C-alpha cells in the first residue's frame, strides 16, 4: 500500500526553522516564521488571555464535546468586531461556526464553495501558500492575478478585471487586511471600487481575515471587508484569532456565511457541519473559550486591545525605520513604510537569500518574504547592511 504514495516536497518554512535552530552563531536573525515577536525576540501569551485562562481553569466544569459548530459564545462574541457593532448579524443573514485556526476556516470556506458548484477561484498572487494547496486538494482550479505592482502598491486593475470577468461557477478570494505575504493592502477608495465591482458582476466573494488589528486597528482593518459585504447579497468570511490574540498553537478560527435570506443559513450550515464533521469532527475548545471570556469582559477586552496596540505600534516603528533607511544596495525600502502587518516582500533573488543566510546568519523565505516582527532596534542596522552587501 505505502509504496503507492509519491514523496512530497518538504515544507520550505519548516526546513528554514530547523536550519535557524541549528545555526550556532549568536547574532542570527529569523525573518521566516510568521509569528509576532517583541523587541526582545519573544512571542508572549497575551496578559488578557492569561487572565481568561485563569478564569477558565476556575470555572470550567466539563471537557465534554461541543459539536462540530464549536463554542458558539466565542463565534457570536467575535461578530461585532468582524461585521460591525451596529449590525452583528446583518439582519439575521449571518451565522458562523468555530474552526481549527484560520486554516480550518479557509479550508471550510473553499470546501463550501466547491459544494456550491464553484470550480475556479481567482486570487491575487503572491498569496499565502496554503491557499493554493487547499484549492489543489479540493480539486478547485486557482486563477491567479497580480496582486501587486512593481512600485509596491496594489494592482487595482487586476482585481477588478478578475471580479468583473468571473463566471457563474467562479469566486474571488481576497485578503481582508495585512496581506500575506506582501503587506500591500487596498486603500479605502480601492475597496470602494472593489465593492462596486462585486455588486455589478454578482461574483461571489470569499474573504480571508487572518490579521485584523495588526494593520491600523480592529475597526480600520475591517473597513474594506465591510464595504464589500454591504454591496453583495452573500459571501464567506474566514477569520483567525491566532495572530490578533496570540493563539498560534491553540488554533482559534471561525467561518461565517452571509446569506441572501436568513432561511438560507440552515441549509448552508447543514453542509458546513457535515464538512467539519468529516474533516476534524470538532474544533479544539480551549483557545476559543479564552477569547470568548476576553470579549465578554469589558476590562479584559480593554487590556487585549491595548496589547494589540503595542504590537501594532512596534511593527509600525520597524516599518518606519526601514523606510527611513531609503535603499539597501539596489533595494528600495521606502514602500515598506506604507505596507501593513507582519509581512513584506523584498525584490531579492534566491541566490541572494542564500547569501544572507550563509554569510550573515539572516534567515528568510526564498520568495523574499520577511517577517517584520523579526527585526528590532538592535538588529536592524545589521540587516540593512547585510542587504546592501548582497543586493548589489
């Protein structure tokens, strides 16, 4: 049986993590793995989450199954942050369920799209690598378009062409904010044009919201997505709390359906529950329960938002410092100051990435993606100098 399997290429990011861990040099810089880091290089547990976990420890009286929909208290508590405080259920047209992280939410959204007859999904590239992997596994054809222009801004014309040219069995997948891997987001005016294009064309939107709060704020980062949702009759939204609550290993996500009519939700979630049951049966509870406790407690919510502000300000400071440096060799760093979130892409070759690793102990993806949070006041000068040395 096993001899029928074909070997699969190892995950490049996991290989990079192993290489960095084995490097004995004391001043290495890890820009590969996509987690937030403090100025000291730590990825701490949010204090608000710690407090919520203590409450959970003291009050949780069972570890019994929750069902494939997960913790609906968590799912409902998130809705005002995603869809807006004034209309969290969009007139009864929105319902959600818990998933194992943002990956589970994206997987469920794309699987649901496939069940509904979608055979082709347009997405801006470069994109999060798992988008293409999930589509391939589901047998859905990816239809790539260029997300970014060479000057480090979003390619509005390309996304509008994809939306307006999509067929009845096609959908368009967009990042809500803090685009992974480029950091290039659509402006408010561009989001307005995108929303109008969806409204005119009737194309179905799938929105991946993995980094809300890491760009400009929870409300600001949801504005573009909400502009689209206000113009379309139905949509899927995949949301992750792994980054904005620091719940990486606890895998905390949610999948939402916005339907034309409230009555459509029962059929939609009979399918979603069946897909979830077959894939993971039931999502892990602990992280979602902790988020629910935070969002139901005014003081813990305030503490969480303050911690998120601190994260965002640190990454903004790194971006400002990179932009202020101007150029490093042939690479113009100024566009990074206008980009958002954890990631940006450098126009660098695989050979130059290898030189950075081998000669300078700087680890980054071969694609040129860097994790902004891996840079600090202490290591920024080394990074800029090394970049200048290899990117002539």
